[in-house]
C-alpha cells in the first residue's frame, strides 16, 4: 500500500492523480496529514480523485483515523485517510 504525505501546500489535482494511480495499481492508498490545511487539501483531492475514477458501479470508500508521526525527532499527531474502491 502506498502512503502519500499531504501538506497544506500540496496541489489537490496532483494529489488526486496520485490517489487515482495508487488505487488503480494497488486498490488502496493511505494519505497522512498534519494540520487543518493539509486535511483540507486531502479532502479536495479525494473529491477530485472520485471524479477521475468514476467507473459507474464503484465508489471511493474513505476511513479516517489518528496516527502518531515523528517529524524531525518530534512526535506529532496527524490524521490518516485510508482510501479504497468499493462496489455500490
């Protein structure tokens, strides 16, 4: 499973392309974020990726949760998004 690190400065269209590519390859992808801006960009990217992957009977399923990450030797709490395809 591919893990994407999304920042507040990330381009939602680029992240959406990465999500769509990972979904097509592995069927699942995980996005890690820290901060409100990064969460915002991730949610936008998921909405765009849903449109890119529009296959009719399949839809994106997103499960969110907290994750502890180490950034520059400091422990931070972030939000992870586990994204996969489901059949309706």
